């Protein structure tokens, strides 16, 4: 267990939307083990949260679904120390339970009339999804223009991955590429498996914000999340260790 910081500390944690379930559990566990420390969790797209921190938002810890955003903050001199990789994830394809577009394999994402729900250009899931689509396009049985046909089928771009899941659940789209953990945590969906060799590992990393009022306590929490206490919760909810 990490050493308990002094009492009466409130830490504001900005975190990727896909970490919402993990942090609900982590909040209770960490506060129980560290008397006097209170966590306030705010989740959204990693890119949106990084922008808020750049603009001076009062966060203590930033937990991102990628390494790009924390490293960009560090390069700008807005962090206290280097980013720490703390979790890994993979991608999958979700479709509504009724599967009206009859999507059976990833190749079907290029089908005429398929409505794909995606996220905004700066959201980490979008960059991972673009790499996945490129990997799939190189496989036997996929059309040479698979990537272009997939892109043409995108009908909306959401603020974060949770919003992608919600729209597919509601049947407002036929499919979406999301993190494996988000698919496992959602009802009313069917998962379409991605070939293992084409999947894209996602690395989650965190950093202490340079403007934190409680840098020592923030470092203690980030260390706990990357250590056995936090890892136990991450693994239970389907995350893996950071890709090597």
C-alpha cells in the first residue's frame, strides 16, 4: 500500500472516458486505504482533458488512454515528472444486439449502407481505430479500398468512446470500434472479434499535473494505480498490463 499522504487532501483526477468504471472502484479502494484523501473524478476524451489542463484547469492527476497526450503536456512543461504507463487495452467491434446490418466479420464494415459511429479526430480511440483499419486492409480477403470504404461509412463523430458505445446501443449506428473493456461493460451489444494479428494494443499512461496543489499525494495515487492495488482493479475489469 502506498504511504498515506497527510489528511484533508482532495485530489482532482482527469481520466479517459474508458476508465470510468475502473476509477469508480479505485476511488472507494484508495480512499479506504488512505484516510483523509478524497478523489474527485472527471472523465472525458483524453484529448479534451489535455486541452483543459493546457488552459489551466485545476487537475492533480491526468490519466490518458494513450501516451501522446501525457507526453505532449510533459514536453510543454505542464507536468511534475514523466508519464507513467499503467494499463493496456485492445480494440473490438460492437454492433447492436439485433445487428440489422448483419455484420459478421470486420470486413463487413466496408459494406454499402453500413452506418459506423466513430469518435473525433483527436480522441485516442480514433487513432487506434485508424491503425486497426489499416492492418485489416492488408489481410487476405479484404478489398484494396477497405480503408476508404470504412471511412465513407462513418455517419457521426462523438466526443469520446463512451458516447460511441451509447449510440450503437441505441441503434443509431450499425457498428463502432471501441476498447475491449467498454464492450464488456455494456449491455445490448454483440462483439465482432478482430483477428489477433491485426489488433492494436492501447497503452494508458498517467502523469502528475505540474500545477497540482498536492504533488506528493498525486504521485502517491499514480504510483498506487500503477502498482498492485490499482492493477488488481484494472485486471478485474478487463485491462491488461501496459504493452511492452
